[in-house]
C-alpha cells in the first residue's frame, strides 16, 4: 500500500522514528518495508 505524507514508523529497539515527508507514488499492490536494527518498524500514526 502506498505511504502517505506524515505517516510515522518507530523502531522498537533503538527508538528511531521515520516520517514520510512526501507520499510515495508506488502502485497500490507495492510492498514496503521500513527496516531499522534488522526489524520491521512499527506504524505509529501520522504526524502534524
């Protein structure tokens, strides 16, 4: 599923946070992976 601007992901191991500043143009069926410290990051909602 495409990522939207403002979506946030948290690494539960180190606490790093990834925030999409711009939505991605990927097709609906594209697979995404937000990886940090070797693990999938946890979706934590939207910023702002």
